[in-house]
């Protein structure tokens, strides 16, 4: 069903039926959330022990050099480059900290280039030295998105952001890419706590990005 919806959305976008494409994308996100919850994602206060366990396991998997406390996750939302937005959600010790969420109105030229858009929002984020830098950045996308994020990280190496690790989740292929690792890791092979944490982060970034995207799109329709 998910593959069918993706194909349907691509056809609608190609034929410039943007409103319809947006509705289909909403259905895709809703289905992905249902699929994630099928893996029993825990988001309640009773799961504190699970969050600690997830952090320790993630440290081992990505070979972190210090304890993981702050994770930032990024997502892009657009239809053929129109009203493109980016989101940054923040989890502290496994819990969402909405006070630190940020949204970005993409300034890149109006074209569907997710890589360029990702680079833009990461560059703008790194320029905000007053926002405490994270221990881990999670990107929505595959190896290309991971490489784009690493390019921006290297560009800002003069900031001396120590021990920051970047990972990316490719939901289509169901795999996780990790900085400095040649091969990806199948999501199904991850410990349940890690799977829950990563999917929870990614879903929240999707939700935040598309909410802002809809708001901007509505404003354009009204104008």
C-alpha cells in the first residue's frame, strides 16, 4: 500500500496536481505512523528505563565518544519545491523538548531539490551558536542526505563541534546510515529500543515539518 501511494503521489506531482499530491503525502505519513506504532513505540513517562537503554545501545552502535543526551532530527516538506519547509526537533535524554524545536522557511530557489534544502537548513542551524550543539543529528534520507549533512559539518569544522555524530534513516529501503560506516544497517536488525527511538524522532520531525508546510501553503492559497 505504501509503495502504491508513493507512485500515486509522484504521478500527481508530475501532472501538477499539487493539492492531490499533498493529500496523498498526508496519507503516507499517517500510514508510516501506524506502521511505527505496530512496533510498540513507547512515548510515556513510564518508559524512562527504555530511554536510558536506547541511549546506551545507540552509543555503542554509532561508536559515540561521549554519552548521548541531545539528539536533533531534521526533515524537509515540499511539493515540487513549493512552500518548502524544514524542521528541527530535539530530544533530550530520549524525550521531546518542544521549546527547542525550530522551523525553517526554505530560501532555496523554487525547485524540488531536497539535498540543497537540507544543506540550507543545516547551514542556518550551525550558524546559531547560541543553540547548544547536539551529540547526534538524525537526517531523514539515505546515503546522499548523510553525505550532504557531513559536507556541512566539515564546512563548519572551525566551530570545533566535538564528537558530533550524524546518522540518516532511509525509510523506503528500511535502513540506517551511520557516519564513517561503509554499509547501512537494516532497521529490522536494530534493537527494539533503538528502532523505537529513531522512528519516533523521524515521525515527530515529519509531523512538525508538514504542519508548517500546510500553514504556508494555506497562506498562499488565501492570497
